[in-house]
C-alpha cells in the first residue's frame, strides 16, 4: 500500500463486513480513513489490517442516528487529524427492515428505518459538508459525499413500507444535497445497490440467490471500485446516481 | 345534496381550506364524511356547511403524528357511526417545509416532515386499512386509500431536503401498501400535486405563480374530482399514481 | 343514449374489440365519434351499434402509419362534420411486438413498432392538434389528446426491444406535446396500461393471467371511464400521466 | 501509450470531436480501436494520432442507420483484425434534433431521429453482440456495450418530440439488451449525458452555458473515463445506467 495522503482523509459511516469495509480498504489506498460504526467490533479488525499494511485507519464508535454522537465523532477526528482536510465522505448505514405485513409493523419499526437512514444521513452530512466545502479548492479530486441506496430506494415493495420509507427519504435528501452543493463544487452521489451483497453473514443464502450463479451476489470490493471512481470524476461530469447489480439479477 | 349513504362513510385526514376540504365536500355528496385535523378551527365551518346542506359531517380534532390520537379518533368514529363501513380514506396531511439551506436545517425540521408525512400516514393507514379490508365485499366502489403527494414526492430540490424526505417516504409507503393491499381488493393511490393550490392563504402569490395566468393554481375542487374518480375506478383498472398540474405549469 | 353534441366531436384512432372500441362507446355518450382503423372490419359493427342507439358514429379506414392516409381521413371528417369542432382525440394504435430474442429480430420488426407507435401518433397529432387548438375557447371540456401506453412504455424487458422502443418513443412525444400544447390550453395525457386487456381475442389466456382471478384483466370499459375523466379534468389540474392495472397485477 | 492488447479490440460508432473521439483515445490505451463514422473526415486525424502514439486505430466510414453498411463494416473489421475478439462496443451516434415547434416538424425529422438513434443502435448491436458473447469467457473485463444517452432520454421537452422519441427508444432498447444479455455475461450500460459537451463546435456557447462557469460543459475525456470504468466493472456489480452532468448544471 502506498503511503496515504498527508493532507486529505476520508470518512466512512457504516463500516462492517460488507460495502463499508470494502470502501474503507479502497479509499485507504489513497487517504487516511476514519471508520464509524455503532460498535467497535465492527471496525477494530479492519483498522488493524489497514494500519498493518502501511495505511492509516482510525475507528470511532458512534451511532449515526444520534446527532450529538456524530458531532462528537467529528470533533474527535479533528483532534486526531488536525491538519487534514476531508476529501470524501461515505454514508453506508442501513437500518430498519422488519419484513412484516403492514398491519403487524409497529411505529418503532418505521422509526428505526427513518432514523437509521434519513436522520443518520442528515447528521453525517451536516458534519461532513462544511469540511467538504472547505476542501473544494485544494482536494486532489472534487470532494465527494457518496450515499448507499438499495432496491428499496426506487420501489416500495409489499412488506417493505418501513425500509422503503427510509431509503426513499435518503434518496430525497441526497438529491437535494446534490442540487445545493454541486454548484459549490462538492460531488454528491447516490448508488442504488440492487441485489444481495456477498458478505459472510449472507453466505447461507448464496446458493439460492440467483440460482447460486457464480458472482450472483455483489462483491463489496466491486462496489468500492465504483465508489472510488465516483470520487475521481471530473467536476464537469459528476454522476448523481448509478445502479449496480449482479449480471444475473432480475430487474 | 342527495342524502348520503346509510352504510358507508369516508374519512379525510388533513382538512382545511384546500384539498382536504374540497375532498370532504366532494365525498359528502355520497357518504357521511369524517374530517380530521389538528385543530377544530380547521373543520368546524365545513362540518356546519355540509350538515346544513343535507349531508352528514363529523369533525374530530386529532394530530395524525400522534399514534394514540389517531387510534382514539377511529374509536370515536366507531361510536358515532357504529353501523357504517369505511369506503374511502384520504390522507392529505402536509408538514415540514422549512425552506432553509441544508446547513441551517435542524434535526427538528427533518423530524417534523418525517412525522407529519410518513408517521402520520402510517398511523392513519394502520387504523383505516382494517376497515377498508372489511368493506371489500360490500362497498359500492372498491374501498380506497388516497394519499396526497407533491412535486417533492419525485424530486429533491435544493433547500427541500426535509420536505422531500417526508414526501418521498410517503410515496414509498403508499407503493408498498398498493402492492400489499391491492390484491386484497383495496385501492391505494398516490396523487402528485405539482403546483400551487388556489387557497385563500396563497392568494397573495396568485399574481406571480405562472405569471398570474387564469387557473394557474390548482383548484381544490378539481383535485377532489380526480380523487372521486380514483375512488370509483373498477378493480380491473386501478390507478396507482397520477400527477395533476395547472395547464401553464412548467415541468 | 342522450343525443350527442351538435358542436363538438371526438376522434379515436385504433378502434377494435378492446380499449379503442370502449373509448368510442364512452365518448359517444357525449359527442359524435369518428372511428379510425386500418380495416373497416374493425369498426363497422360498432359504428352500427352506436348509430342504432341514438348516438352518431362515422368509421374511416386509414392506416395511421401513412401520413397521407391520416391527412385524407381528417379531410373526410371535415366534409362529414363541417360545422363541428374537435373536443377529444385518442391515439390507441398498438403495433410491433415480435417477441423474439434480439438477435432474431429483423430491422422490419423494429420499424413496424416505430412506425405504428411513434410515426402513427406523429401523423395523428399533426392533424388533430390544430383542431384541438381551435376548440380551446369553446369546448365544453379542455380539448384533449389522450395516448395509450403500456408496461413497455416504462420498461424495456428482455425480448421487448422492438415494442419498448416504439412505446418509449410515444411517451417521449406525448410528454413533449404536453409541454408545448398544455400552456395553450390543450390537455395531453398518457395512460400506461399495465396488464392484459379483457378482450375476446385474449380470452384463452384469462385463466392463466393473474391465476385466473376475477377481473384479473383490464376491462376496456373501465379504461374508457378513466379516459373520459381525463377529458373532463379542469385545466388547473391536468393529469399528464397515470397508470392502470388490475388489483391483482404484480408490479 | 502501452502497446495495445493482441487479443481484444474495441469498436466505437459515432466518432468525432466529442465523446466518441475521447472514448476512442481512452480505450486505445488498452485495445486496438475501430472507429466508425459516416464520413472519413470525422476520424482520420484521430486514427493518425492514435497510430502515431503507439496505439492502433482503424477507421471505417459507415452510416449506422444503414444495416448493410454496418454489416459490411464488421466484415471489414474481421478482415483487418482476424484474430481479435471484441471487448467493448460503444454506440455514440446522435441524430435528429430539428428544434422546431411540433406543427412545423416533418415526418422526415422524426424519421431522422428514429433512424439515427434507434435503428442505428439496432444495427450496431446486432453485429456487436454476437462478438461480445463470444468474448465472455476470455475477455480481460466483461465484454461491454455502452450507449450514449442525453437529457432527452428521460424527458420529452417542448420542441424535442423528434429527438426525445429517438433517445427514449434507444434507452428502451438498451434496457432490453441489458436484461437479455446481462445474464449471458455481457454488460450493457446507458449513460445519460445531461449537459452541453465541451467541443470546438460548441465553443461559441461556452460563455452562456451555466453562466460561463469553468468546466460548465462536460469534458469528453471525463465522459470517456466513466465509460472506461463501466467497462472494467466486475460482473457482480454492473451499472445499467448512470447520469453525468457538470457540477453547475441545473437539473
């Protein structure tokens, strides 16, 4: 791993075994990375891995749905990386898929999705955007906020009222941010991940997803490559939204 | 006004000077109508008007964002109209457009929109859907849940992160309900109102909206006519979503 | 049937056993109707039926894909109904679904779809719009051009490249016309018919469509009711697009 | 420039001063490239440039709207590069924007757009897809068909009926191909270019587009970078559609 930038860092919220972790690895090839997750367990191995390979990673336990916790996490970042500017921020927190018939859903189910998706992004973006704006004139690539979406960002399926509500809301916020902050030089992009992600926790489903076709679930590293590409796009050609799905996925 | 049905009623949440009031008037031509609004002031004149013209209207003050209040309102309805079944429910509550740059928005602004739009619909639908399901075999028209959307249901404009989040979430829930309850015989429809509504409160803008063109703002009665049409659609040809806008509106 | 208008007429292109015929019957309750189809066989019984019930119907054989034939049909209309103005025009011509793997499609298959859908609408709209514009100030309802779409208007499914190309193109044209002619007072609407239509020719499929559920295919008369509603919308609340599908349809 | 692949080539239809030329340059860094355009003038300088820099380029004059000419071009390719397989095919032909009020459009205007956009892609894809299928097991990246779209792929604006019809049709075909050939291992992607492209021919508009903001028009090289990224995506995470627009573009 090449030594990371001495001026710019990246922050990823929602780091675990899947997309978030892969994005952290990918961005760590260029920047020190700050990993946020609710529980230290979600990032401690990865922080060790990146630091052990010549990169630089910092993990901070913070619940994105808690505005004060997010603010406090960004204050910690500022202490840890006082001379660094923010080049890229990735919001990859998912929440709230109770998968129940509507009349069995509780208000708390909806709340969990709206908090984890919409409020979490709101909190994260309010802390990240001022830092991204501050990097516009100097960042090696246009400063970038990337947000992870899902099939449910575009479609409210039966039994997905709670989850789709949160994911639709996230897409709304992301569009609004793209329109407000794009002209100021910040690239805001939304990635619709349309398929199962190939993570250990879901390995048991692998033989059933897309009839067990090889590469029938999204590789987190492949998603991360496209996030990195989004970050490096020239400001004359920003992508606001793209989808990603396995070649065998029905859509 | 012809005497209203002696078996079926309609309930409209979010009744005031605009769409909700007009929908109440339109549905009152066929059914007793129950009007819900946070404040009694919003419906008391209309209740009197409808009752004075041979129709039947009941007003109940209830905050849709308060799950207990909605539940209690439906219990009151059951007491007032014990032998009636629900033919149509309209959710027309709007909330949360702080119209501020994103970095000036407060978490409370987002919350107000998510609560008033998504949670309110959730509460209303959880009480209304069991009643609508109960009417499937007997209702003169397929029992119907109609939800009012806005331009911001489809588009997250700059400075609309809060409002669009709520409106996107509502659209997600409505789609999910259509897919779950359609096959059970309940018609769930979403109307995207794309333009300013011609209500007294907005009269001051009238000369500026669409260059002051006549009929340049949506007539609430015209919206109500389309809601009524949605209600009367045959179950072989349900509309899930339609837009409505003034002929002169840019889109 | 009440006697039809003595001042305004409607014209429907693509009349047969399904939507077009039902629309003709529905609009004949208010206006003399002109029925266009490639073959006289498609409309002659219906013309007789409408005229026999106190309505007024004229059938003209014309291929919508043939610009000269469409022009000539409108000249015939002008001779037959010299003192009438056009209140509503409906384009309901479908064409081109070869249902083949892409590499087996012929250029002619694509051409058939583009001609029957896009060119046909183009020809029809070029003749109808000047007449609709001429009715803006006097028509009982805003003069209306309604165009029939399909699932393939929004989605290019596998093996539907030809058909979807034509249907997408029709939607594009309809949107463009709505934006150009709406502000001049002409209502241009697009109906996405998402499901099988309950016509004699498809009766054999009925037991398989949506598991043979009752009303599992769209009733042409139900579609026609919504077309009539579109025609009667107030100009402050034009619908540009709506979908229609059976309550049991997966979507 | 590194020496290009000795096994795989790329073909780009619609090569000139803009996107097509930049895509050719970008893909020439990895593959021999075949450049198709109606006129030799469009590609001869670029062919010389690429060949002069250690790459390999072949230009073939062919009108994409002419099925026989496209077939013949692919036969020429086969003679020139007999031992090469096709890794990537890019359709970048645009046509048909008469920019006239609808009633002034001629049938020929619509035809030019449908031919140049839909038929051209059809012809190109029918020749390219069998070759791409043949590369699935050996290509360094999943064999890819990329199609250039525009704002008018998603929106039929006033006075754009002809152009939007062609661009909507192209999007329909591309979606259908993605669904048919994705599961076979071919990546089919559609790029919505939403803004003016920074090419010499449009330089005169540059001061007016987006108020003359720097990078206010899309850099063709930036578009080409994203096309290359699409080509390199892992088959578990294919993007079917992305948009690209200048940071300052209103949308």
